[in-house]
C-alpha cells in the first residue's frame, strides 16, 4: 500500500512530527493496523490495534523499538537513525516474542526524528494468526494478506482431503492384498503367499537355505464326520494357533487348504534339526481340542525337504518333494516324519 496520500498532510507541516500524526491516528489505525510510531529515541509512542495483539504479554507503548524487533535486512540497523537512512526500503524484521518469526516492514519519517513503521506478516502468516488470535478485523480491508490466508487455508483443506483419501485408498489396497494372501478361516498365509515367499527365498544369492515341512492332520475326517464341520473348523483354528506358537516370527506358516499345512523355516539345514522340530510339532498337535463339551483328537504326519542355499529347484518341485515325503511318512504309520 502506498503511504504517500496519508503522509502528505504530515509533509506539508515542516516540523509537525508526532503532533501532526496524532490528528490522523485513528485513520492510520484503520488503514495500517500493524503500524507503530516511535519518537527520535526509538521509544514507541503508539501502536496499531493489530500490532498490539502480537505482543499480548508485554507492554508495547513505552518500549524500545529494538527490544520488540530485530532488523535483519538491511544488516547493521540498530537505531532510529539507521531506519531513517533506510526510509521506504523493504525491511526484514524478526520478533523474539514470536520465536523469531520474520516480518516485512517499511519505515517512514514523520519529521523531527519521529518514525512510522508499518509491518506485514509475510511468511508464517498462518502460524502468527493462530498464535495471536488474529481475525479478519485485524487486517486492513485492502490488505492482500486476507486473500493469501484464504488461499492457504483452501490449499491446506484440499491437501488434507487428498491425504485422507490417499490414506483411505492405501488402507483399502493393503487390506485387499492381505485378504488375497491370507487364509480366511485360520488367518495363516495361503498358497499364494506361500509361493511368493518361496520365490523370494530362492532368489537370494547369499545366506543359508530353508526347510519346507508339509503337515497333514491324522483323523481329521473322523472329527468332521462325528461332530460336524463346526468342530472341524475349530480344530483347524486350534492347529493354526499351535503352529504359530511353535514357530519363530521369521518362519512362515501357511494353510494350503483342507487339513494341509506348510511351514517354511530359515536358518535350519540339518536333517537332525528338522526331525527334532517336526517331533515337537507332532506332540503339539496330538493335544486334544475341546468343542462344545466334546473332545476332538487329531494327530499329524509330516513330510519335509531341505533346500540348500543356491538351489536350482523351483517352488513347484520343492512342494512336490515335500508331498512325496509326506506320502512316505503316512506309509510308515501315523504320527511320523520323513525327510527327503
């Protein structure tokens, strides 16, 4: 905003100074609500109503201008004489009371060493508006800051809406991916997730190999036939819980369908270790499951295969080997483990 029309009455009186300004004080408060006036010593004699709100916790009238503000640009200004030398230049001030927020300003001499400084909130305006509880009435009707605040708020609203929508879509995508790779009944990984996991392991160039165990429940059909499918579902869920508790967080437990489960263990390559772990799994699954007052008993047979690091076998070949090992295990009797 040009100060020339307002300053003209003051300029026509050669030695008017603060006395002439006082006659236009109400006009300046309305048109330049963020202005202040100092005497030649730098003591604040008057401040616009909006500027006073920037310093709600301190006395502004009677304070030293340079206690309220620090001139950052042009550098080196620390007294009224320096401000008068930079009259009408664009100033950058920082405000210690507002965490050194930076404001724009212009200084104009009023005569006899008196000085008028008008400020603009500039960058960080939203933070200052919020912290100082400023409203539209604190700005001159011609101040473009109001339009800038409105545009910033609109942009912020649009951004927040876009962010919320993106998060919603991302959540839906993650949920869809989880559902696509999770067995609905037990919450374990399904065949798709199992094959994807095996593919990643087979692509590794370093590290140790892995072991794949295929588990088939013994006597499960008898539970379904005797107590119904609800009891069978309970047994499958209990089996999933037992396998989760037995395995490490780095192992993968999956359900292929029906009463067939698969475990993939990394960092486990010796046949002796495989047999030991498989034996503990069989012991776990031999424990009865209670369902609506009846006891459901199942067991487990296990076929396993050790896949060394750098193996050229495909996921299908590994599953087929484990399936053959399981067939051999069942051929030797129930509750057995066989490793190929």
